[in-house]
């Protein structure tokens, strides 16, 4: 059975807009894939805290936090 996660806030660092995204896949300290407005974004770990994830798409940079598991 696959794990489920709460939605995560995704911030575009270029314009400051924040939206919630559905988590599709999460592998700790490796990959986080989310769906935002029918677009798939793949994040990689960023920063030293281990809680920040960074993705680039469409000429923009996006950040989010580590998802929390439901249940």
C-alpha cells in the first residue's frame, strides 16, 4: 500500500506566489514529485536543514517543504 501525504505549499521564488500541490511520490533525501495546476514538478533536496526542496521548470524556480505523512 502506498503512503499518502498532506498537500504541500509550493512557492515560486521568482514571483512569490504560493499554491498547494498534491504529492505523487516522495523518497526521503532524494526526490519529491508533486502535481501543481496539472503540471508535474520534481524537487531535489536544497539547503542544509533537509526540510527544503527545490525545483526548476518553465524558467522559474520553486521551493517547498518535506511532506507530512497522513495517518
